[in-house]
């Protein structure tokens, strides 16, 4: 399967980072709303925790863009050489690499292996990673290439 061209590949990286950042931002909004509602605060207080959402989107977008360039590009090249260029391969690679990168960072930061919360967070990074993989493939290869 061939990519649509250099411009499509160049646009695929920021598109994938934007999509993954949007998923992370949506998660932050969900957590902010849920924690406000379950803590006994009034519904009018929901907006107080939402200021972090656009900050999370920008941060996640930058992190995913760097990750796509540094980790995703070599993996993409290896997968293309092995004819693993279907959209499902991109989604699976994005999910695995994103969760693995999160787990490695947590390990390097010295998170205790007995605490489950940080590791659940690392596993949850598979969702924006899968979205990044899907978006990257969709933009680079086009709609028909599934």
C-alpha cells in the first residue's frame, strides 16, 4: 500500500497529534466533571476544573507529536517493510506504543509497582495512541486504504 504523498505524510503527524490530544482533553473534562459531581459540590462549580482541559490538549499534542516523530516513524518504517500497513496495524501499534511509553516513563520516575493507579493511567494511554494511529494512517494513506 502506498502513501498519498509527502505532503499527506507531513500532514499526518500533526493531525494524529491533534486527535490524540483531543482524546486526552476529553478525558480531563470527564474527570473534572465526575470529580466535581461526586465530591458534593454544586453543579455550578463544574467549570472551575475545566481550565486544565485546553492546557492538557496542548501538552498532549506536543508529547504525541514528539512521540510520533521519535518512536512512531521508525516503527512505521519497520512495519511498512514487513507489509504491515493496514489501518488495524497502525491502530494496534499506536495503542501499544502509547501505553508502553507511559509505563516506561512511570517506571523511570520510580512509581512503586504495587500502586495500581499509575499503571492504570499508563494503560489508558492506549486509547489516544490508537486514535493517533488511526488518524495517521487515514491521512497518510487515504480513506480507501483500510
